[in-house]
C-alpha cells in the first residue's frame, strides 16, 4: 500500500505576544480538506506556530504518512530543517523556549516522513492566508482555555 501524501498548511498568531493567540491548520489529502483551529487566553506566537504543526501531525490517522508542512514560521522550519532541535534534545533543551512543545513535536514527528517548506507570510498564498485567518479568529473566541505550557519570562 502506498503511503498517504498529506499537505499541511499551518499558522499561529498572538495578539500582544504574549497575549491571546491561536493556531490555524488546513490539511489536504486527495480530494479531502480539513481545517482545524484553537485559541488560547495567554500564549506566544512561536508557541502557536509550533502547536499548529503538532496538532496537524497528531490528527493524521496513518503512521508513516508522507507529509509536507508549509509554514511561515522560520522558528519552526529552521529548527527542524537545520537540525537545531535535535541538538537541543542532547542538551535537554537547556536555555531553549517551549521545551514542552518541542518534546511533543519530536514524538509525533518520528511517526511520519515530514518535509518542511517555508512560505513568506502575508504574501497572497491563499492557504497560508486561510490559516492566518483561522488563527486570528480563534484568538477572539470567548472563554479561551489556558495554554498550560506557557511560562512567562
């Protein structure tokens, strides 16, 4: 059986950074499309960018999927494609932000074949723009939950 090919667009946003924030995801496979979003009361943009990727990968039903993630976050894409996160593990994330999310990312990342593609944000990429809208809209939802992993500096 051929590996499923999945295309994922993600974005995260925080108003105030830190402040209310959210993530937006558009997932494509064959003729199927799924959108996901969630807001949080107090978080950061980078946490939402990373959480979007995690949630999207966790939503995949078949392990070993061939996944291309499009993100406008250099924080996320460079950390993986340049191998930084794998060195952070060796140093137990000492001095790094968001270790809770990076450890969660690494658990799901190893279950798939994941390629990252950086896209310039706010450059008229319709799917990236849709993710941004989902993220911003989610940050305005009433009764937002707490981002339990967020630790103010």
